[in-house]
């Protein structure tokens, strides 16, 4: 088995279960901090809690697209034979972990199912495209 074809499971699992979640949670907290300190300061804490619940899924989708692209691209570097698998597995590990977190936190699925689906689809596409951008580049370099 060539080194190029060995699946980087540790990277996929760590990024998919911890790394990306941590970054997206941090960005959601940062967004609420900016909102509460600069945009709408001096209000009741309940307003900021409601704002966080409303905006967090969208912060996760928007920044998740960017983060998944670059994480998948990085993991897929020098993996021209398995970039498709990396792109798919990174998204799957994240989605499974995310669903577990959502189930554990008792979300109202009737309000969230469209956001959850949109999040999963956009992150999956971004992960695949990021892996493709690195993996296909490696194939072109090998042919040259």
C-alpha cells in the first residue's frame, strides 16, 4: 500500500469531532460578543441569548463552508488516490457528531430540520470540493 493511499483517520476524526466544532462554537461566541458590545449594547442578557440561538446555526453554515474547504484540502494534500474518501468521511464524521450533539441537547426538530439539512449539505459539498482541489492537483503534478 502506497503512503498516498493510506487514510488519515486520526486527522479526519479529530477535525470532524472536535476541531471544526470548537472553531465554529468560538466564532458563534465571537459573533454574539460583537453584537452585544458594538451593535446592540446594554440590553438584557435574555436578548443576547435569543440572538445566539437564532444566529449560531447560520454562523456555523457560513463559516463551516470555508473551514470545511480548507480542512479537507489540507488533509487531502498528497493523497491523490483517496481524496474523494477524505472529502466524504470528514463531512460524515462531523455530521454524525453534530447530530449526536443536537439529539443530546433536545433541539426542537420542527424548527431546526431545514437548517440541519442545509448545514449538512453545504458542509459536505465544501468538504468534497476542498479535498478535490488538493487531490486533483496532486494527480496533475504526477502526470507532469
